[in-house]
C-alpha cells in the first residue's frame, strides 16, 4: 500500500513537470516564430533597398558613361537620392 502511494505521488509530480516543460517550450516556440517573422520583414526591406541602390548606381554609371564625370552630375545624383528619401518618409 505504501509503494502505491509513492507511485501516485511520483506520477502526479511527473505529470505537473511535463505540463510545465511543455508550456515553456510552446512559449519559446511562439517567440521564435515572432522573431523569424520579423527577420523575414527585415530581409524583405533590405532586398528592396539593395534593388533601389543598384538601380540608382546603374543610372549614375550610365550618366557618367554618356556625359563623363562632371561635378554637376554628382550633385544632381545626390539631390535625386535625398529627394527620394524625403518623399518616401511622407
């Protein structure tokens, strides 16, 4: 009879421990899913930014190729970039 009570206590404590560990693991998995979703969003923004930068550099390269290196072209290029940023923030 005494061993039966010990077995019941053991299984009760084990069941509570399993439920507790499962709850912690589920919470950790939820946080990992949120972090991965944020990383996906960040990588999408980086990809879009790099594509925009590549397009701008391609335009600048073509302008330099056509007109040569002129100070006015460099100034216009940077004005164009900063005007895009101001318009994008609005």
